């Protein structure tokens, strides 16, 4: 066998033998027109000596990919005609070119550096589609990747193991995947941004805002009010403001909410897009807004120094803090003060002469909060931490329950209660939010748990999830007989629906029926659920990044509760981060409120695989 494999037939002589027999034949000669000879005759013609090795070598050559001769069923040999040979050569050439082109595609993808736009443009549609499939698969688990049999050959050709981590790393190295983008964001309603047509529509509405719109002539002019807007320094969508009116019958709390319904008509392109999104999506490194930011942060927002359209509720409280009287108006306002929470805290505390309205508003709303507590409201006013990323710097934003935040929060709840009461009294369908009563831990049980996050957790475990429907019902933890979210129509589509219902009632025009509203609320459920999942995924990712940069640090925590005792999985509160995190308890068997230490260890080759170990 080794002698046979080493034996080489003379290629030029083989071609010459074909020419000897085929030179006189027509290019398209049929087999009947071609001469026939035996393998032995061909061997004697080609070779100086003919033995078993030479015959075996010739036999093997005839069965190979040679193009000159045809081996017939009777073991005789015929020269092939010129046309067949040309056709075979053309096929071989095409196959070679296809192989080279395929290798070129793989070479374009083999380099671990970022794939430039030019390199991407050189890829065939088939390979661009493969990359899209890879990006989709990178959002799934290992089992799902292996189950996709169609892409396995491509992964093998690219040298990628059929595992999520390996696939993600391959895409990240080539700048095809943002390592910090939540997997759930890909393919979601927020992933593509706003189309050019929608941006052009937003620009058109910005221009149109300078003209009179339907209902503008009926708005109550409150531009003389000292309206305060209070937000974080980086907030761009400003949708609520407060003012105080001193009247003969008492003090009126005015809550002003931006009125996007003035410009965005039901069924318009931007309305359809806002309904698809249902909400603005807030991530650590920015916002994916429900409406184009040029519009949301521009003419729709309550900007200081600008005449703004608003939907306003005025509430007068009784001596106990219950709503004694209320008014609902479409208004013009001109916010005078665009404050941060820190600025507002100073005004509340100092109450400067001639500018004490904010301090008085804070006092009134504290009075309102005490009334809600008397109705059974539960207060969870704790510091909350959230990871933020700005200019590539990751930091923790800890939100403390300062006086101005508590004031604004209570004002928004008051607005929701007033709107719910208006809807109930007017028999107006609204997306009411409710919560069933719960049996809370006894005072003795709570006393055994330290006051703070652990005690809050023990209470929250007993609460049922809030529901949304068109029937007004009590909200247990808020201490309200009915409640409607109505204070963020720029950021929540359901709030925009509320505004349209209220405006229709004020203008005595047809409002959405209960069935129409129910259908719309149902349409919002999926994107709302998706937004929560994406936001949680985003925070978990940045938590991993945060801890991976602090691997040697010990963190003080409080045990909150078991999640899966059989797996030693527990919920703990990290005091320095003001966050509740999931960790693995090694040996301890704590009770709620016990102090523990948390450390972080790497789990696997990838930096994102971390385990939080509590002991």
C-alpha cells in the first residue's frame, strides 16, 4: 500500500494520451463516437513497464477526480469529449472561487478587533444574517444555543463554542455587541430608537405648539401662580409642579401636570409609538424615552420661565387631612422655580419671608400623610440605591427620603386620589390601581425584628401585588379608597390615557368606554412587564461590574429573608449601597435583621460570573 501511495503517474503523459485519442473527435462527440480501450492498453501506452503496482495506480487514478477519461461499466476506458471537460473545468473554477470567497468571509470575521463599517459591508447577506442570528442567540442560554442546529456549522467555522459566554465574548471583541446592553433590550420596542418619520413628526408638533390648539381658549390662566418644579438635577422630562393658593375659604394645594394630550392626538404616529412602548425605560447609563426627547424635554415639559399647558388639580384639605374640596382644570402655568431636591430642602427649611409657599406646601402635605397613616397607609421611607453610569464612570446614587422628596411624593398621591374621586363621582372609566387588604405581622412579631429594611421586608411579604382595572377599589398600603396614577403622562402611556379621559369629561366630549379602556390597558401589560425585566437585568449587570472592581472588599449586610433555603439563597440588604441583593449563605442560620458580612468571589472564567457569599 505504501508503494502504491508513493507511485505517481505522469500527468503530462495522461493528458497526451487523451489528446492522442480525442484530437480527431468533435467537441460534442457522443460515447458511441469515441474509441474504446482497455485499462491494460492504456497502461501500456503510458508506461514503460506494466506491473500490478502500475495497473493499481492507473485504476485508482481513473476512479479519482481526473477529467480526461471515462471508466465504463464493462471496465473499459473512453476519452471524454471537449465540451464535458470544459464544463468540468468551469465547475471546478466556480467551486474554487466559491471556496476562496467563503474563506474571505471567514477571514473578515477572524480578526478579533472591532469590525469596521467597511469590513461589515464586504460580508454577504448570508453572513450578515448569521451575525444577526448570533446576536439573538447571545441573549439565550447554552441549551437554546445548542438546540439551534442550523447555526452550528457556522459557529464551528468561526471557532465559537456553542455556549452563551463564548458567543458573547466573540461578538464583544468584534464590537458587534455592547457588553453593557441588557440582553432583553435587543429586539424590544426601545432598541431601535425613533424613526426619521417620527422625529420629523416631533419637530412638526414643536412648531405647532406655538399656535392655538383645541381647548386652549378655555384654559384657566394660572401664570400668576408661583409654581415650583422639583426634580433631580439630571431630569429632563419635567411633568409635575406645585403651587399654593391662599383663598378666602382656605389654602388650596395646586398640582400641575404636563398636558401632552394638547399636541399628541389619539391614533397619531407618535401616539401609536408611545402606546407600543407604554413607558420610558430608565437604565443606568441613560433613558430610552416613550416620546422623542426633543419633544418630551421640550414643549411638553413644565420648563421654568415658559408658558406651559397643564392639567391641574386644586385640593383643599380639612382639619384631619382628608380632601374637603377639589377642582380639575386645564390651565396655563409659568413655572418660576426649577429646583433640585437639595434646593427645595433649603427653601422648606428656611421658609424665607415672601417665599415661604414651598414650606407651607410641605407642611400641608405632611398633614395629608398623617391622615393616610390614620387610614392604614404603610410608609416605607428608606434610602434607596441605584447604580448610575455617566461619562463611563459607574457610581451609586443613593436617594434619601428628604423633606422635598416626601412632599412631592405625597402631592402625587394626593393627585391620584383626587383624580380617582373625580372619576368615581363622574362615572368615568379610568385605570384605577388597587390592592387587596393584607394580614400583617403582629406588633409582637415586628418588635422582634430591628426597625429598618428587615422590618419593612417582613411587612412587604404580606402584601398582595397591586392590580389595575376600570373599577374603583381600595388601595390597602396607600390607605386610599381609590387611586389612579395620573402624574407622568410624558413617561407613562396609561397616565396619558387618564388625561384624555379627564379632558373629555371636562369638554363634555365622548370618552373611551370601559371596554375600550380595558383593551388598551391590556395592550400595555407586555411592554410594561418587559421594561421591568430589562431594568432589573441592567441593574444586575452593573452590580456585577461594581463588585468585580471590589473583589477584596467586605460589605456589611442585614439578613432580610430566605428566598430558597434548600439552595442557601437569601435576600440581604447592603447598607453602604442601600440595596437588597441575593447572596448565598455558607453556614449561618440567621433571623431577620441579623448582621452579616458579604464578600464576592469569581465563578468561572468570565468576569461577569460572580457569587455573593454571605457569612
